[in-house]
């Protein structure tokens, strides 16, 4: 009976450790969002599910404007605070069934199944304006450029992601601190 108790405790601890390792492997430690390593499979699943069920899906690609200058002017500690605040803000604005990813230094992606472009534009605008209104820096607002791409029928995950990145680039070329759909 004692061996059974020890075995049960040991198995439970192993399962908890496996779960902790899984979370660590899939999550950005700074923001708590999913990391880039989980993005590809998530996009594959979303594309397959939404195309099979004829549901809309939209990608929101966000890049913080002039983030390098934040780190250079205010230090990496404040830069990290900004990144954490962006993670919190994205979680607050996530529609149901959506997922948020930190894909690079100051780059983020929302995968929004069940959300069409017409629903995604106001979400993106709220994220952009709410971010700019947060008092994160002493001398200027933190702004972001955002690109949106709704999934097309028969589109691959890589094509969908490229279109979102292309729209993000258009937002930056148009002067930053804006949404390009």
C-alpha cells in the first residue's frame, strides 16, 4: 500500500513537471504569450479548421514603432515593462477563441478564428489607441503599426502570414501608428 502511495505521488509530480516544461517551451517568459515555436502548428490548425467549417479568420500583426529607441533611451528594464504591458493589452482585447503570440523582439501576432476583417479592424484600432494612451514612457506615447489579413479560401498558412506582414509594412510606410487592412 505504501508503494502505491509513493508511486501515485511520483507520477503526479512527473505529470506536473511535464506540464511546467510544456508551458515553458510554448510561452514567452516576459509577456506570458505563446512564443514563435508554437505559431506554425497553431496556424496550420486554424487554417484547416476555418476552411473546413467555412468560418472567417483574421491575423493581426503588430510591431511596436521605434522600439529600439525605447531601449536605447530608457534602458532595457523599461523596454521589458513596455513588452509586458503590450502582452497584457493584447490579452484584454482577444476575441473568444483567439490566441496571442510574441513572434520577435517587439513583434506580436493575434490569430483570430471566427473573426472577419470587419470585426478585426475595430479590435486593431482599440489596441492601437489604448496602447498609445498608456503612460509607459515619460516623454512620448508607445505606438504600434498593425497589419490585418483575413484568411482567403484555399490559402496556405505561409501566404496568410505574408499578407499580414505585408499589411504591417504598409502601415509603417504610411507613417506608423496606424492599422492597415
